[in-house]
C-alpha cells in the first residue's frame, strides 16, 4: 500500500523557526522524515509527496527516498495557497486505481495506528478517518483542530468551525479513490479544504472512523505543540521492562543526554562501545586499585556506563536506527562488561584480604550474573504479557547490579557487594525459572 503525504503548505506559525514547516527538526530528524520512517515501520515504503511552498528544499532533503529505504514520487501543487484539498487532488494521477494512506506532513503518530488502518477492508467507496475522542488533550489546540460529529461509526459533520462535535480529526486516513471525486465536487463549489471533500464523503455515507483514542499522535502546528511532541517522544523512550534504577534514575539522565546527542551524527553502536569502554575502565580501577578514591572512581564509572548503556537504545528509537547487529553488539558487550567488573572486584577483594573464600564468592557472583542475563529475554517476554508481574514484581536486572556496585564502592564494602551478587543473582535466576515454568504450564506448553 502507498501513502500520500501533504507537504505543500507554508506553516506560518512555525515559520519564524523553520521553513518550510515539514523540515522542522525534532531530535535530529525533520517532521516529514519522521513520518516516512514511522510509516516504513508499518510496512509502507512507497510515497507520493505533494510539495508546493519551497518545494526544492523538501526534494533536496528527501531525494528519491533511497537513504530511508523507501520510494518517493513528488507532485508539485502550484495552487498550494488555496487549500489542502487541492494538494490531495493533485495526487489523483498516481493513486486513482488503488486504496492508499493519507497523511499530513506535520502530524506525528505511532506506527501501530497505520498497522490497524492497513488491516481494514474498505467497502464500496468508503474512506476511514482516524479519530480521537479525547477533546481535552494536553497536546491539542481545540480552536485550530478539525472537529467532527460521529454517530453509529460514521462521520456526520466535519470541519474546523462546526459548533457540535464529539471527536477530533487526527489527519490520518485510509482512502479509496472516491476521495478524489469528492474533492473535485468540493472544488467545483469553490471549497478547497480537505474537510470540504470529507463532508461530501460524509453526506454520501462513505466516511467511516477508526477510534485511536489513547494512541500517540500530535499535530505539530506551533511552538507549544512542538515542545509537547518532543516531551512525548522522550517519555516514550522508557520501556515496560525497565528496572527500578533505570526507571527512576538512569532514564532521568540518559534521556537528557540522548536528546542532545540525537542532534549530531552519533550512531547507537558508537554509544554501545563507549559504554563498554567506561565499564572496562571501571573494572581496571577495581582490579588495580589500592585506595578508597580509586574504588569510588570505579563505582562511578560503572554507574555512568549503566546510564550510557540506555542511550544507545534511545538514540536508535529517536532516529530510527534499529539493527539486529546493534542488538547483539549491546548484549555481548554488556556480558563482557559485567564479567570484567566482577573480575576486577574479585581481584581487589582477594588482594586486600587473601581470603580464598573470595574466589568462590566471585565465581558465584559471575555465574549468577550471567544466568540473570541469559534468562532475561524469556522472562521479559512474560513480563510484558503479564499485567500481574509488571504491577507487583521487582525486576532485578543490570541497572540494579551496577547501582549496587556504586553504593558498595562509596561505602567501601566491595566484599559485601560481591556476596550480594553471589546470593541475590542466583536466587533471582531460580525465581525466574519458576515464573517461566508456571507461565508455560498455564498456557499449556511443556
């Protein structure tokens, strides 16, 4: 399925910052780039982009779409000042025989919305508009929003200036070619907005709805909504499987670091390697350290490594730089980092006590930590599915372990830190084993 993106308008309220509006940057990517890449995640890789105001800048920025792994066809609307309905109508030549997704170049959204739209089988000449029933959203300027009145799953009235409304038009559509006939009729009446064409569809009973209330979408129309969009994107970086230290401490710092780094050409894998180097330095301070200050430095470096370890995934999500290799690189280097830090602590405890029990404790700490990591993937999958688990379970992960290293170094209790790892990580691995066993048995799996 193809998508048509309207990118012809001027965007006066953001023009003092960026022009044209679709090239407004957010964390290293422009608005229209985010729309392209979000759509790609939903399986859409062919686009018809309607350009008008300063069209050469948009064409120069996006090119043919090769660098995004998509195909882009441009259509120039020389009448862009008349209204966005004209822009949609300009795409008729390329989409007249097929259903397509219609998007605005200044509306950000989650790819799950497009996945739901693509699953809909259009009947006859229907079109589907994604609507939001939350009329008091923090990211919504109700005075400027396109509103609609919905009854029995169909839109009865739509427009910016209607008095009675119960939903908001999100600017995300699944269209049949019937939209072009409706727009031609509205243009013949000298009504040039997309809403005018949609009203004709509505009058004919052909404008249905998909309720996406609660899903992320935002119309980036001014400075206020631009700031809101940035806040939402940052908030979205947290994960359900975040441990308590990641959730309440690490993300506070890592998201702020990532929001700055995203504006530069820094790759997630570079941050993964940097995090590993910090962990390696921490291990060296523990391994060779003789003073309290050196041990504290090791603890601080270990915690800093833990914070940066969150940045690689955050940058990957902010800039759509996902890769299977990056996932494996992160997992493997994390395991090496954990092993080296435990080796460094074990050697420090051995040198300062000459107690042979240290070697056994160090081994148990190492094997317990590795078992935690090994069981993390199946356990996290269960964690995501189970509302009981993620409401009531304390997730002991890498974030907690490295924070304990920091606390142990500050308190000058590295042997107790090693004992904590030896006991708690192995108990946690056993607990996870029973959780996984229960989950498989509950679902009829062996």
